[in-house]
C-alpha cells in the first residue's frame, strides 16, 4: 500500500491529522515530515523535509512510495504580514514543488485554503462558495494563487488535487503557528493557567471558526470522496461555528466563572480579521461530498477545557 505524506506535520493541523491518519490507515502507512524536528514523538514515521528543496521533495515521495500528500507547510497570516516576501516565497515555492512531485509520481494532493482567501470586497455573512476574491494580505494572495494552481494541475495534468477553505481552527495538541485566529486557542491556555486573557482582537470581531476534530475529519472525508462528485474540488467552503471574543469569553465563563478578559487591540491583526468572512456558506461541501460539522461553540468549549485540564 502506498504511503500518505503530511508536510508541515509538526504544526497545529499536522499534529492532529497525523494521529487521525495513523488511526485510520495504520502507523506504517503514514509519513510525517517537517522542516523542524519535534515530530519524533508522533505516531507513524517522521522525516525532516524542507519543501523549498525540490530535489528532496521528489526524493522523499519516491523513496517512501508516497501515493497521497497532505501539504500543510506554510506561513500563516499574522507572521506573513511581518515578512511578506518570505511568506510569498515559502507558500508558493513549497506548493509548486509538491504539485510537481504529485504530477511526477501520480499522487493525490490535499492543499488547505482559508477564510484568508477572501478580502474586504467579499460578502462576509454568508460568504458564497463562488464570489469575489481580492484579499489584502500576503497570506490571502498566496491562498488564492494556491487554489488556482491546484485547479491548473488538475485540468492541465490530471493531478487529483483537492482542498478546503478552513475557518480559524481551535485545538489543544499544538499551539497555532502565527495566525489571526490564534486568540481563540490562546484564550483557553490563559484561562486555565492565569484566569485572565488580554485579547488582540476587538470584542465584537466575529469570525468563522471550527474545532480541529471537525477540520481533520473534513480533510480526510474530502480525500475519500468520489472524484466525479467534486465540482469545487480545490476550494470548498467549510464552516462549523461563528463567534466574537466576547461570546467566546462568556462561554468559557460558564465553566470558569472567575475568568476575566480585557482587550489590547493589535491594529495589524485587527485589519486582517476585519477583511475576513464571518460565516462561510458551506452548501457546496454539503451537497457535493456530504460535509457536516459535529462541534458547535458549546461542545467545543467543553472539550477544549477538559482536554487542556488533563495536559496543563
Ligand atoms: P502551522 O504554522 O501550525 O504549521 C505549519 C508547519 O509548516 C510548521 O510546523 C512549520 O515548521 C512547517 N514549515 C514551514 N516551512 C516549511 C518548509 N519550508 N518545509 C516544510 N515544512 C515547513 O500551520 P497550521 O495551522 O498547521 O496550518 C497548516 C495549513 O493549513 C496552512 O496552509 C494554513 O494556511 C492552513 N490553514 C490553517 C488554519 C488554522 O487556523 N490553523 C486555517 C486555515 C488554513
Ligand atoms: N487561522 C488562519 C490564520 O489566522 C486562517 O487561515 O492565519
């Protein structure tokens, strides 16, 4: 059986995706890879892999007989605004190397897009599946380009590329990697450790969000869906819940009544958030491959607090 390669596997999504793939397909079929170590304690096999090195990407795909790639290596929105040219280079070049390897070696390829692929000219609630995409962040520019490149490799070369536009993702296994929605993870750590949190977004900034178990399941389900059902194969809107920092804090206070939140707004991340969707219309994902979220705000908060209590 061919192996499943996860690039950027030590990150927020990869940490949980690798575990889920190992449970589903067996440890011997999963190859986790990242530019940084830290994956050594992951289930499955781990290799160091800088996806900027095209030869090494090809070598790994060939040597380990890879049949499916989940390409998660990327620079996220807030970090990208601090080093835009570097973020463009990493996000585009790593993708091109992986697309090329998928083409050469006949692999299926999952590439995540994001709510960041939309901009201030897009309807925010709901954001249609097919709509204006004029993002104002470097991260968003790379996400739109990635959606188009994946379409191109599918139509031009027949590569089985697929992708989801993820909302902000909330999880407990790994810390988020420099995004605008990171507050929705940090808040839980601070609530349990210190009983208070200073939020870098305004209290009323509503964004689309999803709990990681739903995100991981969505990626795997999309990769398993019959190809002939997928009309929007590289950029399905998916959603699970919508909230602003004040509403998340209120939900946490139902379990930790002494928890306090205050605000020290970061203008850069606030501007990014203000340009992003509040709610994605996920009807295409529902219709084409049966997407359905399982966690809303209340279920997510209960599970996050219980999982983090065990870990902290
Ligand atoms: P993350 O920052 O937590 O992890 C990214 C990983 O990529 C890191 O472990 C990093 O070491 C690795 N990496 C960076 N450069 C690399 C390179 N040259 N070669 C190999 N590995 C490299 O990010 P994440 O949250 O896990 O996101 C993964 C993907 O999902 C990204 O494309 C991101 O844009 C997308 N996404 C994430 C979210 C979210 O909320 N986390 C939402 C929407 C989309
Ligand atoms: N959570 C991601 C970020 O904030 C969205 O893609 O960058």
